[in-house]
């Protein structure tokens, strides 16, 4: 039996309860004390999502672990009162766990996380986003003991460094660069975490089941970490490296080794990446369905042209590319017929001609983001856009222009009508006056 935002009401219901869920987007439906009083009578719980119990304590988590030995899925993301003691209990009693989500629990430390992965031999999904106290020490244990992982997310773990990832001989090629930086005085003193011995794994010790890896905003990672990841997790399909600001073309070239296994990649915000790296990625991985290359100022039309030639591309985010022009927009219109989502926000050189070309040919578009583009201030365009979010200031952030589903088709028809009016005005040798309605009148 399943219970959503409610607790079992009697002894029989408690016994047969297998799924309890408290959603975080609503007012708390239950308190920590109420949950703790019920859990000892629920021995058959398999799935527990407790994100909607903000005051969840380690006491209650310990009770759950001791009472439900067959627990397979648990999500306690955002339950900030949980401590290492709760994770110790899960490792000791809930050894059947397959999926664990412990995002944004700021008190979790390395010893608890290490014991958790050591005690869960069936672990397949681990979400540990936003854990500021977790370092490379715990990450090394994940590589050693969680070989069955299929999905691993550690976004925003800002203390994790390269030493948490497998060492490969290719790392030695990066040493001359570090030596030059040290000689010039640009290399910072190494911390004890960075001085950990290399994590040398045997060639057969690989995370062959890993399909989804999210390392976004792990700001201390460098190219060396990516080299080891790709060698020891060679079948990744979804890779997120957004905001890892130390990465360069060398890391992108390493990702190319994933080849046709890679279906989705996010390298947004990697300011050191150039057209060379993006071009290599696009030519090596020909089954990409989702690509995010936003806010990489060195990229030009060349990168977008190559990604647009991907035969399966469904989502492309290329926001904040100041060098992007209508040439890229027209190439997308001619080649990326499978696109369903396209973000060109803050690409200020895109004009209405480029937008019209895309709308004419990309018939599968369901979401189009064109915010911050001066050309989209055009009279009559605003009425097709979604309403801006509360607090959005167009004077600071530019125009808000996000179009969805039928509004995309309506925008295309409006721009085609205005183009017809412009041509007719030229033919009749009269001044062209833009209109904001659907009328075809020239005056």
C-alpha cells in the first residue's frame, strides 16, 4: 500500500504499508514526532521519500532503518537536522538499499558517507548534491566500494578535488604545465587533501554500470580528474560538467573517448573551452540528444554548426554566446530538424531574420528561449511570450522572451506576415511601418 502526504491510520495499514511519500512542495503534512511513532509498526516499507518532513531527525531515521530491513529506496534530501548517526544506521540495518538521496544535508561528513557506501552492496543510485563537508576521502571510497552504481550525482560538492578520482598515466602529461605554474609562482600551496596518494585502481576495477554522472559546480576539479573518470567509467551516457571552471579543452578531448555511448552532455560555463574542444566533442560523439554549451564566451558559430549536424539532437542550449550570429541560426534551421528545445538566450547578435528561418523549418520545437536578444524587442512579439517570473527586471536582465508549443507557431506566422508586409511595401515603394497585430494592411 502507498501513502502520499499521509500516515497509515491503523495497525493493519501500518503492516501493509510499502510506500510512504511526503512531498516538499506542500506545507508539512506530518511532524518528526508523528512519523517516529508510526514507523516501528511498519516493517514492510520499501520506499520512503521524506523530503516533505523538514524537521526529520536522526532518531526517526534510525527507527526506520531498524524497523524496515527490506528498505530499497530512501530520499531525505533537504532534511538538514539529519546527522552522521542516521547514515550509520542505514549502513548497519538497511543493507538492501538500492537508491539513496541525501542532497543538501549540510552536516554529513566523510566518515558517515564512507560507511554508507561500504555497507550497501546493492547501491545503484546515489544523490549527494550540495554537501559542503564531503571531501575526496569519501569519494575515493565510492569508487572502491560502489561498483554497481548506475546514477551518481554530486553537484556542488565544492571540497572535492582531483585526488578523489582514479589516477591514470595520462595525468603525467599535465605535470609540465603544473611545473611551469609553480615556477612562475602561480600555483597555490597544496592542501592535505590534494596531497593524498594517487587512487591507483586495477584495470578491471571499473564502474561499467555507471550511466549518469553529475559533477556540476565541483569547482576544484581539473582536467586530471576527468581523464581518470572516463577510463574507469567508460559507458557514461549522461555527463554534467557545468560550472567546473578549471576544466579546459583537455578535459573535453577526454570526454570524446565515450564516443557513441554519450547521449547528453552539459559543459556550460567552462570559460577555458574553445571551438577546438567543442568541435572534437561533436565529431566524436555522434549520438548526442542533449547538449548544453551555454556561457562559453570563446565559442563561435563553428561549434553550433557542428552540433547542429547531430542526427538525433533534441535539445540544444547555447545561451550567452556573444559570438553567435544568424549563420548558426540558419544552419540549425537547415539541419537540426529533430530539435524540441532550443535556448539562445543572451546571444545578442541573433536577428529576426535568423529567428524567422528557424521557426520556418524547425517544426518540432516545443520550447524556445530568446530572452536578452535586442531584436526580440520588436513590436508585437511580447504577446507570444510566456509571462516573466516574479521579480524579473527587464532593465537589468534584458527582455524576457520564452515561447512554448502553439505560441511558437503563432510567432512564426506573425514574423512571416511582417516579412510579407515589408516586401509589399518595397514593391509599392512606400515606407514600411511595423505592426504589432495580425493585420496585413500596409498602412
